[in-house]
């Protein structure tokens, strides 16, 4: 697993223009999926409270052969 810190997502919220700040980190790695139904749900819904601001999105790709 590799983590990369990204610039924070910032903006305003509500009629009083309350400032919001969401720290962001990109995680890259390989996962073994034990519950494909739950994975599908998480991909469709996103993860975490920052998803309204473009955070919490999951991108998936098939694993590449290791060349063994």
C-alpha cells in the first residue's frame, strides 16, 4: 500500500457560508476482495464524509500478472 497526501479540498457550506476543509490522501495498492457485494456498494456510494466534495471515490482495475 502506498499513501500520497494531496492538497485539501476546501469550500463553503450552508446559507451562512461556513468554511469546510477536508484533508485528502490517495491510497494505491492491491486488495483481496472477500465480499464483492459490499465492494460494489462502496464503489457506488463512496466512502467517508468528504464524498460530497469529490473525496471518498474508489477507482478499481484488475490486478496485473506478477510475471512469476
